């Protein structure tokens, strides 16, 4: 069975009552760079489901924030180097190759770009921006049943020979046993597993990204003075289910019902076109 799904994920910055940027509490979803909180809407099978799932996640996060904190979507905000160092101490996920690695279809290497703010040779801070990521999933979904044996524990006692003298209490203190497991041959449990095999190959992914770059990105991308290294054309990450488009900003211009509808409806058009 063919399944097309799209999900929305938005990054945000948290500020306290004094307008100072703070690290989101660990109980909230956070980016690999933990200064950025994340709103993760469940993927939907159509436009209305995808958008409603995102706004539901948005309000759940908003209600979970401490009362004196404010959620902010920013094209670029500078944090001082001390806060940046504190954030790095909380980084737990390392970036590997392949899945989970930010790539660019035009060959731009994000690792060779810097967000550091340098003045007179000194690092004054780091520029941070919020991104809106669109998750694309397209594939064949199948359900399979498989047999799973059940196992039970078996305890085999080890008997000690009679102990005398001062060590007479040893037998009472020590009762060695061996713990093993045996299969219940008479019982088999049937379980069902669902498998989604992605049909989004490299040419298809590049086609969708180029269409988004050429038709929508320029409408929402910040000005050159506000642009960070992440807000350029062509950024994406491979996922087990497909891929994630990462070039959109998360700002007040795109995070409106009208704009989100425009973005997600176009995304579904592309996905439907590529899955024929």
C-alpha cells in the first residue's frame, strides 16, 4: 500500500522575563544544538491533517513552558560566547555519516561555514536562527506476521556438601543456583510488524528540493543581513522514512495559517507527482 505523509517541525528560542535567551528545560524537545527548542507535529496524510497536527504540537509546547518564559521565532539572534559554551556542554548527539547528516544538493558544506561573531580577533558570540523543517515520507507500506517463541526461566540449584566447624553457617548463607532459559515449544506467539520502504531516491529528493528552492524559499527567506548559514538553498537530511527539507526559516512570516497552507499544499503536490 502506497503511503504519502508530510510533517512540520519548527525551532524556537526561549526568553525569560528579562528578555534574555535561556536554554530550554531538558523535558522539552530540543535540537541537537540544545538552545533551540523544537515543535514536532505528527506527519499527516493530507494538508489539513499535517497543519492541524503542527498547531496541536505548538500549543502543547506553549502550555508546557514555565510561566515566565516566552517562545520566540527569530531569523537571527546573537548569543554571547558564555551561553554558547554552556549549550555545548549539553550536546549529547554526535553527527555521523548518512542519515542525520545535514547535506546540500548544490555541494554547499555547512561544516565549512561559521556562525561565530568575531570582533578585533575576539569571539563575541554566536548567531542562532530558527528553522522550519518539512518532513517527506513516501513509500510502500506492508504488514507481515512472524512467529515469536516464548521463553521461561529455569533455576538449577547447586547442592553444597556438608560443612562442619566454624564454617557451619556457610551452607545456610550460600545457596548457589544457575539461571537458564528454555523455549516453550508448545506455544508460539504470532506478532505483526509494519514495514515502510521509502521510494524517495536521490533524483526524486533533489527534484523536490529544487522545486521548493525555486518556487517558495525566496518568499520567506530573511534578508542578507539577517541570513545565517542555515538559510540557504538546498539543505536537507536523509531519514529512514524519506528526507527533511531544512532551508525554510521559522519566522512570523511563514508561521501563519495562510503561509503554512501554501507551503504544505505545494509540498503534497510535489510528493504526489513523484509517487505516481
